[in-house]
């Protein structure tokens, strides 16, 4: 049934419940024939006529338009607000439960915009909980709807990000390029720059270094033209990642410093916490800061992460970075403890970060003479990497696994891991 059919049916139902004829409902402002056409769905009443009919029928305008009473609408909006708040506060499991309960409410069926918002919220909560495959499935279904322009871009950003995290890089690139293809400089917005930044990361993971450098420059120009904090942060931050990956270390630090400065002044606590983490990674990997200083920064970041709504994946990255810094400074017990915390925050298998955590644990065990235990950790890497498609990141991790196995005396396993690294790299 069309919207007009549904509105007409509700008017007819309430009129009969009130014991009114079409003529009685119409008099004196409308003709009974016009009311008949509305009830049959052959005419779409104007907002003013709908408001008049709601008054004459002594029912809420919300019910005539959406099929829910004002009280039901208020309950739905309140439930949606609580679900959003739980997600923002990092209470991922609660947010997911609240969104699922809301989507089970039959009154939401006719409220297209609110239903779409609830579905997107469920997708984000599911992604934050580490279930990337289900999050992708929810977002793909949501994209089958006719979404408002801005929401369509927001969903594309999240879908591109989830595909990238799942290492389905061709699909990540396709999502971003579908919207950004042929985008002129004058057509950029904050959301489009953020989508571009997400696409840029997918180019980088796929190994398209030249395209990544070119597109990073394009995003920086777009952000400078816009002059908004959101676009400046997104463009500079991802330009920093590209610069670091392509060996332009001084550029990487400069772009990251600009992004962080703007973020601290204008951004949300969650994204500020995430950016501090990434800034510490940048300074460590470019040699701009020693491991001990980065370790201290990351230990401070733990409290900041706990007070914001960062996802479990973000938290896993933080603890893994902290473990790496502690390993570099010789604090092996703390490194092992934080690597285990990182691994336990991840969904079971199918994530490069889990492999990296096991590799670090393998090195720690080897360093303290627990070689057999170290070999078990190194062998577990296969379980984390095997479900993933070939990618540059997988290739790097297989290579690191081979080096670790070699250090632990597992020569045959090391050879196999080297071969897997070459295969992932397309060699």
C-alpha cells in the first residue's frame, strides 16, 4: 500500500470508530466527496487538511501520518535516544541490545527515517563489538532503501571502513569510489572528505601507493578549501598515514601534529583519544620519539580510552601498541599482559591484530626461555590469518611470523610462513 492508501485507511478507521459519516467529518470545511477520495487513497491531503482532520477526529496527527500515537512516538524517540547514548558512551553490548529491541517494535515499521536510524545504529554497535561480517550485512540491507543524501554517505563511510577492517579491500574501494567518482573540488563537504579519508586508507592497504599519494593531496586541497575542523582533521590525519607508509617521515609527523591540534580544540573526546594513540604510533615509527616516551603516553591514553566510547577494536589497538612499546623497553611481563588483553578484546580469529598479539607473546616467551610456549603462540598465528584474504598487511604479518618462528627454531614452519607472505604480496 502507498502512503496515501495508509493515511486514508487510518482516517476511515478512526472516523468509523467515532461513529461519523464522511459528510459529518467533512462539514463545514471540506466536501464529503473530497473526504471519500482521501479515504480511498486517491487524494493526498495537505498538511493543513491532515491537521484539521486530526482535530475533528480527536486523534494525534502522528497517528494519521505514521500509524502510531503521540505517546508511542515519544516512547520510540526516547528508546532511540537511550540507544544512541549507550553507543556514544562505549556501552556497545547495551547499545546493540537496545537497537535490536527497538527494531523489534512493530510500531517502527511505518516510521522509515527512525527505522533507518535504528538499523544504522545497530550496524555501528555491531561493528564496534567486532562482528564485522554482521555489521556489513546490516549496512548492505540498509543501502537497499532510498536513504537521504547525508545518511547515504554516512553509511558508505561505515561500510567502507568495515570492508577495510575485514580486509575486503576491493569492496571497500568500490563503495568509496561509487560516491566520490568525478567529485569536483567545489562539491566537497565534510562528510565527503571523511569518506575520501576512509577510501584513502583502503588504497593504502591495497598497496596503491601512487594513487594514495595523489588522492591524499586532493583531500588536503579540498579540506583547505572548506576550512572546517572536521575536514582538516580527516584529510591531514590520513595524509600523515600515507606519508609514513611511503617513507616521508617528516611530512607524516607534520600532518599528524596539525590534525591532532585541530582535533583537541574542536573534536569529540572519543576521536581525540583515538588520535592521540595514532599520533604516538606515528612518532614511534618515524623515530620522532623514543619507545619509553611513547610507552608513557600510551599508559596515560588507557584512562582516556576507558572514559570515552572507543570501540573494542580501538581498545585492542591501544593495548597492542602499549605492549609493543613495553617490549621495546624490556618490560616483558607488562608487554605479555597487554598483548593478552588486546587479543581477548578481538572477535575470535580472522583479525590481523590477533596474529600480531600472538607473535609478540611468542617473542616474549622466547626471550625468557619459555620456547615451547612461544612456539605455541607463533603457531596460533595461522588461525588468525587463514580466514583473511591476501593483502599487504597480511603479507607483513606472515613475514613477521616467519621471523619469529625462525627465532624460536621452527625452521619448517618459518619457510611456510615466508611462502605465505610472498603469496599475499602477489609474488
